[in-house]
C-alpha cells in the first residue's frame, strides 16, 4: 500500500477510536504523561522511536503519538497462568516510570492480577464484569504456560477453583484481540520443559482463536507496548512469522544487529568468561551465545528504556524467544552449533564453523582489499 493511503487509513481508524469513551473520566493518558514530568518533546521522541520500531516511515510519528494517547479507550484484561511474572515485571518495575509503563498501567485498570487491589471473590467479580462490559472489545493478554487436558488442575486459581485453562478459554471467547505475552504463553516456556510434569502448553493450543505470540523470557517492554500500538493503529493482525510472532519485532536474528557482530566476522571470540577477549567485548558465541539462531530485536531495542541487553552486559543470548528454548537451546554456556550444525564445513563442528566463518569472511575481505589496492595501483596515472 502506498504510504499516503496507509496514512489515511490509519488516521481514520484512530479518529473512530477517539470517539469511544475513556476508561477513566478523570485522567487521560496525555495528562498522566504530562503529570509524570514528560515534556511534549520527550513524548514525541518516544513516539518517533516507536514508529521506527514498527517499521513505519518517520512521517507516521504523529499517528503513533495519537495511538498512544487514545490507548486510554482500550480495556485490557491480563491473565496470569503458570509463570514467574517476569513479563509484567519487565514492563512495570523500572526505577523511573517510562512512557510505556504509564500507558500500560492506565489500560490495565480493568483486570491485572499483579497490580489490582482486589482479591478473592471481588477479583473474580471484576474479571466477570470487565468481560461483560467490554464484550468483544477488550484486548486479552495472557502471561504463562497453561497446564491442560487431564493435568489442567495443576493450575487452579481463585475462589471458584477454576483451572487456568478454563479462565483463559472464557476470556478468549469475547476478546477483540489475543496476545500471548512471554515465551511461556507463546510456547509453554520453562513449565513445558522436559519432562513437563504439569502438561503445560501454549495459549494457542487451548483456543481456536488466533493468538499473536510476543515471546521472550521476558519480552521487552517495547515489544509489549509496540504490539498494543500496532493493534490500535491497524486493528488487524500484523505480518507474522511461522510461529505467529510479529515480523516487525521478530523478523531478524539477534546476531544480525549485534554490536559484537564485527568480532564474530573477524573470528574474535571470548574463550571463557573473564578472559582478555571478554574484557575487550569479543563475540560470545563460544561461551554459548544463541544469537545466531534467535529471532528478536533485543540488539536494537534493548531493555529498561534502551539501557542494556544480555550481550551488552557480557552474557550470550539464551534464545529465550524461541520455541522450547529450555530444551533446545541448552546448554547455556556451550555453543549450540556442535549439535545442530556438525555437518557444516565437513563436520568440523560449531567452534570450527564460527572460526571458519569469521576467518573465511576476513580472508575474502582481505583478498578483496588486496585486489582493490592492486587494481588502484595499476590504474593510478603515471606522474
Ligand atoms: Fe517469567 Fe512471564 Fe519467562 Fe514466562 O515471562 S520471564 S517464566 S516467559 O511467562 O513471567
Ligand atoms: Fe553477538 Fe552472539 Fe552473534 Fe556473537 S554470536 S555476534 S555475541 S549475537
Ligand atoms: Fe532473550 Fe536473547 Fe534477547 S536471551 S532477551 S532473546 S538477547
């Protein structure tokens, strides 16, 4: 679609949404952002970063800003299944509230088990009321793996003793959009690791409705809020990969935009934690980095408002946004390639692969540079 017609389409959707009543008459998101000390300029800078993350041209920034401001029309129901709450923490527990967390805090007013005040019967009543009041309109975000089938009772929640599976199925039935937040909800996660004693599974396996997966253990705050903004802007499914992950976030490998990629290409590897290579920021492949096999945008977006991410902190990527990463990507501090790619380069193994790729590219580049130098010399006009 042409940029201008896409702009018009998104713009009219936002105008329509603006007519919906706010969830809370007293406060609006724009007011909240202002009260927390963010200037308009800071807000627009944030919106600009979100626009580029969503792979839209910079001229769409005002639309993304508008989408964030009218998020206060969108009721959100957030359910917890079997997990560590890291996904919610990822978004909510930064030292200073970010714009992402403010938006999230606001729209979670309807039902979020971590941050709501209600408990017991009252909590269940609130969930029921929210699903009735906003039938067909609420966004459902589910965190955690779901013990299912004959093992569903391993997760039994609340005063009525419902299983997680039952609650999730009920909430899916009337949701406008369903997002599995985190690797547990997307793929089963740590609960589903071998031997999976509770028979935990992904949200997509217990509902017939389409589930958009936003994996990561935890996913970054920007991927969670970006998912929400995308839905507000488009009202349709984003382009998805084979695992139903939005391509704007999970379309590239960690390795493709890693700040240590030059080290990999040059064959410069940390051999063990604490060595000279580690101090010099060498590539972490040989100490187990799974960045070459992991599709996510951590190396570009980072965590905690862009402060850092695993590789920057000196530890390899663990592949946390890939299906079954506990079973498939372990052992954490060993290269995966030994087992997966042992046939590459005549069966020399992953270390050899990494070295060969690095040295290979370096050699080709060196030949290229030498050839270029030689040609320039030949072509150089005689004095
Ligand atoms: Fe934890 Fe969320 Fe990992 Fe799972 O994150 S950070 S175990 S993805 O469901 O709480
Ligand atoms: Fe970065 Fe890991 Fe790739 Fe090395 S292997 S370049 S540390 S993603
Ligand atoms: Fe997870 Fe790797 Fe990112 S471990 S947080 S996908 S760098």
